[in-house]
C-alpha cells in the first residue's frame, strides 16, 4: 500500500530499469535509421555546417570513410544529397553520370552496397540556380512564374535512371510534383531497373524547419520565393492521405512524412492507413533546435534526443531519417 492507495499495475511495471526495458512498447533500432549525408563537389576536405553542429559537407573520399563507419555501426541506410560546383535552370548536374552524387553512389555501391541500403534524394533544388524543386515556366524573378510540373517529371525520370545506374538501391523523390512517382517508375522500368525501389516524400510540408538544410546544400529560392504552391500546407492533415494514396497507386514502395516531430499526428494517421513501410524525416531544424538548447545547458541532449527518436517511432514510423543516426548507434555500443 502507498498511503491510502494501492500501487497500480503500470507503476509496478516501472519499478526497475530492467523491468521497464522488458515491457517497453517502442524500441529504436540502428537498422531502421537512415543517415542523411551531404557531398560537395570541388572541395578537398570536409566543411562544417554551422547551423547543423556535427554535420559536414563531405568530399568524395570523406563520405566513403564515413559510410563505411556507419555500416560498421549497423546503421541501415544513408541518403545522399549533392552540392554541385555549378548550377543551371534545370539542375542538369542531378542527372549527369559524372555528377557528385552519381560518383559517390558508385564508390559506395562497390564498398558497402552489400550491407547497407544506398538511397539517393531525387530532386533538383540543390542543382538549380533558382532553388526550386522543378523546372520553371518563366523567368525566376517574375512573380507569375511557377514550376512546370510536366517538364519537371521528364527531368526526374532522367535523374532516377542516372542514380540507379550509379548504384542507388532506392530513389527518393522529394519535389512533391503531381505524378512524379509514376513517371519515375516508368523511367526506371524502361531502363531495366525494375528492382530499384521508390521512397516517396509523399507528405512533405512547406515547413519553416528546413533552414539549416538549405545552408547545407547552398540553396536560396529566387526572389524570396517559397514552395507553398507544391508542398503541403502545415494546417492540413487529411490531404496527406490523398497524396499517400496517389503515390502508392503510381508505384511507391515506401512513403514518407516530413518533418517528423511537428507531424506526429500525420505519421500516426498514415501508419493506420497503409500497409507499406512508413518513413519520417527528423529534419534539420528539429536537430538544430535540439543541439542549440543542449549547447546552452537548457536540456539534456542525450535524454531528449532519444525521446525525439522514440516519439517518431511510437507514432508509427518504421524508418527514421535523422542526423542523430551516428550518435544513437555509438550510444548503443
């Protein structure tokens, strides 16, 4: 007895660390984590990203070393983002066989491709001189200009084939263009890459949490523009299921919700709605806030970092893309 009240069953099951571990409903595992990595063309040593403490823009050589270590730690996958030396209006470096991501994919496929999943982000915002996720239908500085959806799909198909040719096991279209998954699936199949999977950024929100990522890939949207015309409105949840259904009908193998922590309700709704793997992206802003608060002594980094990952998993994500992947794997050693 505790005072006038009996000890409850839940409280009894919390009485020791061993017992809490035994009955824990949710577990984060390194094999379900994806480490986002940035590779920059034309540098000879890794460059720290100020707004993403502990994250760098890699060289071709340093990303090879990093991925080998991540594989040795048991991390399930990496996703590559490229930072080219030159950009143009259509993002041609994204599908150039000699583009930085394609070169790195070939390196990694040869070294760790049999024990780690290699994912390539499939978009053009890092590669265009206007910073949008697609081809524009007019001058970048004209406020009436918008993204040409169909012209963009043709570019996405070329990127998918280039990435699969280089060794990507999974391509991950993140542009939120209508019909992108179907166009990519068709291009891959026509080129003989019927086994290459598609992880669709199906519910990608026009969030304010992407700032550090844009620092990492040197992206500025022309004329102070935004992506609200093609990414989801953060006020809406039901439309995420519409986007999910469309991507699955077009051939997506996995679907993603991005960001993660601000959209746990969406993750849970998607998990209840589909029977395919669900991924969630613990994005740059969520990571940066954690690091900044911890650096100021306002929170315990390790406690809160684990809480973040567990919350995402608890909401229903099977796969978590996170800059915390290496930290978590090393903490489990």
